C-alpha cells in the first residue's frame, strides 16, 4: 500500500514538473520570442560607426534575452558570405546583415530562405534577393537632402548672386545607400548647378565620377589632391564640398590642409565620427549627419522580437525601397544634423560621447 502511495506521489510530481516546464520560455525562441540565437553581420571594424552599430546591437539584443553571434568581415565579401553561412548552420533564427556589397549575398541568402530564416537588411539594402524580409535604416534620401539644404542655407543660394564653386564626393558604388545620399543632396543642389550659381570646376558631377570605393579616406584625399592641383592651386576659392560621410570628409579635409590656400569651404559629413566632430569643433568640418545607432538598434530589437513571436515586424515605409525583387517593408529612422551650435546637446548630453572623447 505504501509503495502504491509513493508511486502515485512520484507520478503526480512528474506531471507537475512537465506542466511547469511547458510554461517556461523556449530556448529555441518560441513562446514569447526570447532566448533564440540572432546572427549579426557587420561589414568592417575600419569605420567607427560600424563598431558602434555592432556593439549597440549586441548589447540590446542580449539585454532582450537573445544569444548573439556578432561578426565583422574586414570589408571582404567572401569573408562575410562565409560568416553568414556559419550563422545559418549554427542555428541562428534571425539574421541581421549590414552588407559590404548589396549585390553579393544572393546565393548565401537563398540558403537562409530554404531554412525559413528571416533576414533583416541593416542600414544597407541587400539587392536582388527575395530572401530579405525587412529593412531597417535611417531615411537615407533625407540624409542627402539635409546635407544639400545645409549648403543651400550657408551659401544663401536662394538669394545670393554667386557663382560659388563646389566639389562633390560620395561613397562606395557597391553601397546602395550612397546613391540615396547623393540623390537627396543633388535634388537640392542640381538646380543651382544648372543655373550656373554653383560651379563644379572639376567637371565631375555624375555618381560614377564622384564615388569613393569602400568610403576610403585615402581615396577621397587622393582624388581631392588632384582636383585642387588642377583647379584651385592658383588661389581660386572653393566654397563648398559635399561629402556624403565623415570618412570621405576627413580625406577632403586632409587634402585641403596640405594643398589649399584659399578661404575654408563648407564641408558636409555623416556619422559624427570622433575625428570629424573634433574637426567640426575646430572649424574644419561644417556639419555631420547624426544617426544615433542606439535608436536603430532598438528598432531592430523590436523587429527581432516580433519575428520570434511569429508577428509582423513594425514598419513605417512600404513604398520606397525596391531591392530588385520587390518592395522591402522598411522602418526608417529620422536623421538630424550636428554642427558646432548643437553638437553638445546631441552628442554629449545624450550620452553618445563624453566630453573627454571630443578633446
């Protein structure tokens, strides 16, 4: 009799344990969406902004309960492909990818699609792949628009007679964002070029002519050296340089310091890298678009949460970004610009940088 009672108690205890276990969140990411493995592929550590993007993404995803496989590919496409293959084979349930080249991932992402692994294109749109589920970025056209409008305002192009001399520097041809940055800026500046109020003395105005492979500081500097030598060495004033980001702006600034003797031009930028913010404080760079990577990381965590729970991810754009296979549902964060007048509020008071970092 005692044995029967003991057996009954043990059986009851086992059933209660099993039921309790069913109430726990699953390590595979089911249930409430937490506890799964997320692969985060970043292009390179060579640019400050990608280090910040990766760190913010990892921190916020881990805080939300996920295991994170964060990889940097040293701007090598084959390395990034291999890293993504490993993420797929190692059990990642969602992939967040900032691509090196937007056209280079079709084959590896086909593997992700076969395994029903959702893909979030991060900051850079992945082109010509139907495996892309969502896109999370800042409004890249607006980035360029704000840069163009800054030059328009500072030169008072709507009222001043001109003409003013300007040169154009944008980013990597393999980065789809570069065309949005350049397009947004040129939609503001092109009418002034057409009317003759803005003059590009180098004659280099097409995207292909002004693109900068890998967003390289050294490449931008070398090109600017040649432009100054051919067009501004005689003291001709350069009034503005449209630079799509801070690494190219740094190259332009380095070249101007070494070769240019005229009045200092307006120089735009993007990312608020420390070196460029220091240049901004010193009066060498006029502005930089601030894209708070903490904001974008937070939005991606929301998207991952929704995906893990089998829900639709939050989006606010269904029309803009066609990757060649169709419109990709997107979430666009709004960029702002920092200059010497507001950088403390945006960058220091918000905790993005400390004052010591900018000394």
